[in-house]
C-alpha cells in the first residue's frame, strides 16, 4: 500500500512550459490558434500544424516575442506518415484539427466520411505514436485531444463527426492507460459549440437539414440543449487545454473535461 499523498502548502505554480515543445494541429484558426498562442505564452516552442500556410504565417507573426514562439509547419494530415514524423520530439501534443459536414446518413458522401475519420481519428493515432517515444524517454508528456460534446452525445446528420469523436475518446483513454507508468497523461477536452469558422460554415447545412431559416440555427439547434445559452469562445477551450498541461493536473488522465454549458446534465 502506497503512502498517502501530502499536498504542498505552497501555492500551485503558474503554467510554465519553458523548454518544452508543443505540437498543435489545426493551428491556423479557431481553437487550434487559441491553443497555440496560449501554450507559446506559457513558454513552449509551438509547432503549429495546418494546411493553411497563410494562416500559419499570420499566427507566427502574432506570436513574435511571445514566450517560446510559434514555428509554422504546413502539413495535410491525410499524409499520415508525415504526421507521425512531425510529432517526434514533442513534449505536449494537442490533437485539434477537424472538419464537419452535416448530411443525413443516406446522403453522406463515403469519401467525406473517410476523410473525416482519417483526419480526426487516424491522424491523432499516428501523431500520438510519433510523440510517445520521446515522452516515454523523458518520463513526462501531455496529450490533449480536442474532442467535443459529440464525443459523449450524438446529433442527427453528423455521422462522420460523431463517429470520429467517439473513437477519439477511446484512443485517448487507451493512451492514458499505457502512458501512466511513463509519466504521460492523455485527456479529452469536450466543448459544445465554439465560436469558430468551422461553426459558421455549418449554419447553412444545419438550416437545410432541419428545414429552418439560417438565423434560427444557433438558438434553435446549437444552443437548444445547453443550459448556458451562448457559444464558447476559443480562448476558453485553450485555458482548459493549458490546465491539463499544468503540474496540478498531473493526476488527471483518461478523462473527458467537459465544457458544454450543461448539455450533458440532461
């Protein structure tokens, strides 16, 4: 039987990732951009991964003089071998990249289903696979998978996205069990609808799928099940990601950190 843990009487330190390398996918905009900036501000050298070269350059410019800085890394996550190589030597891995298409199953293009599962589930597996040798070697690592309330609940017309996020939850838990003896934690962050370009692109599709005007989509569909009737800001998600990298979160692993405004309380 192990001795009980005695909490320190000192105040918990602020997040300090000085000397650490973090990789964030989907970093050119939305949640990924906010995470990259937050981790750089904490001192990490951030490898910002995205297909959007112009967006990455703008992000890197925004981060000049900020903590560890941001290094743009243009990469299409459909190239799984390149994704795995890109993760080598990282201390913090944030799997964030995602895409969305809203269609009934009978109308959902199989090629798009394949792409969504590749980018949002198979690529995170390959990135984790590439990052773990370094993390295990040093006895420390943080994997944060940006999941969704749709990793815990389903919604109609989102078969690919819901399938990918449910799979990501299982991958994250498996990584947590395997990583625990090596000082590596793995967790999901599960926001509801976040104010991002990805969300804005959904509105027309949601209106068609639900046969309602576009101006009714946010209140009538997106916020219908949320007790807190507003969208989440990307910076709020980034703070949750940062917390899971902090020293005081070292005992948190294999879990889903839910930021859903009360959606799953129903």
